[in-house]
């Protein structure tokens, strides 16, 4: 059996800890999402109306507005209306929209929860160079929403609110993806 004095044990322990720390710092890991996709020359972004290949027409009205608000709230970029006056242009297209009930009220049999799936194509392009800064050809967002079942028209009233919430969720996620390179 090997008996070490407390001083030697302390030195061996400190050396072991130092070796472990050195080994971890050289393992090649890094924090993702730290790259800046948007060049320093971009100060203004235009977000024109999204195109739409679905029957859900209101979503394309809500999305650019929500994305613009998110850029204003979280970044230093100015959002402008005219793409010709912007340093970068964010264009999008809603290519699929599916909503279906997932929860039902046991008493009335009406839907009380809704699953909404949206697929979009999104590109952020530097206007001066035409360089694509961010591209998602199949950007998907999935959300679940509860709907009111107090009246027969409540589903349609809640449907607009669900689109507003979905637009805010898409905007938050999309702006994070652009800013954090995910």
C-alpha cells in the first residue's frame, strides 16, 4: 500500500485537476451560434410581403410585420419598406399550411386544441452584391394552440389569434436563426 502525506496528495490532486482542465480546453468543442451572418455593412433590411401558395391568405400579411417587429426589438437594424432603399432584403414564401384539431372537448365534441404546421422558403440577400446571407428552402414551424369553444364562431375568432401567435413565434425563431447562424 502506498501512503502519501497530505501535502503530496494535495499536489497530486492539483496536478490531476490541471491536466483535466488542459485536456478539456483542447478537445475541439465550441459554442454554436456565435457566427455573425450579417455583414457590418448592412444597416437596413426590407421585408416585402411574402408570396403564398396556400389557401391561408392572412398568414402572409402577419409574417413580414411580425418579423419586422422582431428585428426592431432585438437588433440595431432599421426595417424599411422599399427594398431598393435597403442594404439587405428578406424574402419569403409560404409553401404549405396545415391546421388540424388535436384535442376535443368531451362534452361538446368540438375541437379545443389545434396543431398548425407551416412550411416556408426564406432568403436574406445583400442587395448590393446579391450575396445570399441566409437561406432556408424548407423552413418549418409547428405550434399547438388551444381554442375557445364557448360559441360556434369562436374557432374562427381564435384562428386569427392563432395566426398572430404563429407569426410571432416564426419571427422569433427566424430572427434568432439569422442572427445566431443556426
